[in-house]
C-alpha cells in the first residue's frame, strides 16, 4: 500500500474531480490518495464520486476552507 498526494488548491470544478479520477485510475488496490482542495464544489463532488465508485473516503478540514480528502482505492 502506497500513499499519494494530489494538490488541487486553487483549482475550481471540475478540475479537481478530473485530476482525482485520472490519478485513482493509476493506483493499485489498497493505495491511498490524499487530495488537497479549497473549493466548496470539489468538496462535495470529489468524495461523492469516490464513494459511488466504492472507495473508502475520509474528509479532514486542515484549515479554514481547506480540506484533505483521503481516498482508499478498494477496487
């Protein structure tokens, strides 16, 4: 299991979601992707997409208006 990071700070929808989809596709099952975002639209879309794909998702607010979405690839 490896951990990868994806910096989407300053990126507006749909860019964070598109980058997340691409990166998850490159990972192996069990790998973890930490996506840094600061856009409220991405805060909704990215975890929603990941959960629909069946991945485990955790969200942590690291600063005011800045989040880390932790996605564990499960399939």
